[in-house]
C-alpha cells in the first residue's frame, strides 16, 4: 500500500510561472494545491488537512504573501519563498529560505529538502 504524497501549497501570481512550479513539484513526487494567485485565494487553502509545506512568491502584484506566511507560521507549516528578491525583510521571516527566480527543478528540490524530506 502506497502512502499519499506530501501536499505543497503554491502561491504565484504569474500564471505560466505558477504552472511550471506546479509541474516541477509534481515531478518531485508532491501533490500540489494551487497555484493560488492572491492572498485571499491562498488563505482558503492553508487549512488543507495534509498540507506539508508551502512555496510562496513574495510579490503578488498589488499585495505580498506575508499574510499567507503568517497564517502558515501560526499553524507550524514550513514554507519556502521563491522570488526575485534576495530576502524577506519582515519579522519573523527574515531568516527564511528564499530561492531566487528563475530557478531549476534541481534547485527547488535542494531548497525543499533543506526544509522537509522529499517523497520517495
């Protein structure tokens, strides 16, 4: 009997970038919910019962993903930022892992594996 793959929430406002991220994560063996493109849309998904972690773009057009990161932090769900920015300047996320865009599946896998185990 095989277990269900870990679930990752993706938040990305650029449709094609979000689609590629979803494909990259699925190729690593994850189940992906999203990509959510807004804070409101993502906040509806953070209570998914099997959510293992989230990958968040920092800049979501006219808003940022800090409210989503805060909701995840309150639920002890790890996260990874993927962005054109080098870091997150907001407490308590300034020491969070930030993967620079554009990225490769190998770099995404490396960043995720520093946070949670990759699926078998």
